[in-house]
C-alpha cells in the first residue's frame, strides 16, 4: 500500500458544494481535495432517495449513482493564485439534484486501493464492511436536500 496522506483529504457541504443550497433540478458541483499526486482518481457515490404515496402509504427506494470525478488542474492553479498551498489536487464532479441525496467519496491510490471519505472520517475497509457501513448507513454520508431553506439568521454562522 503506497504512503498516501489520508489526513490531507478534505471536503465539506458548504464550501465544496455549489450551489450550497440547490433547488430541484440544479446541477451541483462537488469538490474534494487531497495531497497532490497521492491519488490517481476519485469517484462521487450518490444515493438518491425517491419517495411517493401509494394507496395511502409512503413508499421509497434508493438509486445508487457512481460518478467519475475529474482532476481540476485549473482550480489548483486558481487556489495557488489566491494564496492557498499549491500541494493539493482538487477533483470535481457534477450531478443534477432532484431528491434528497446521500453521498460519499472514493479516492483511488496508485495500487488501485480505495480510500472512502464521508463526513465522519476516512477509511479503508473490506467489501462486507464497506457494504454495511459506507453505502447504506446514511448517517455518515454527506446529505443534500434540494429546496431546503436556511433562515437568514443561520447564514451568519455559516
């Protein structure tokens, strides 16, 4: 396993997601950063939740979408020109948000091993653990709720 700096991996739901509060149908840009040259690729894994009423009962299903992220070299250059350290790679992906979405990131190192990243932590896990913990335990995934309104007084804190 190569020596990658997993502590350099970072994203958040405010500065690395644009627009920050999307409306249904908005194309959202997702970013994640990692130490330069530590990874050869990244994926955005989105679980979109669909709910509907049927015979007076609420039903739901979840669809999984895996989006290959692109290395955004222009963003790295722009960040450097703004005074940010130049030793980071930024990966980006776009996804049209129509429903509540849970998501996490998967970064691939030179040996094609995967580092999973959600709001709680990063980790390398076995297939069985990954299935249970990262994919369907949504409390540790990031979340986007389209059409969510944050009161003006709250945006001062953000």
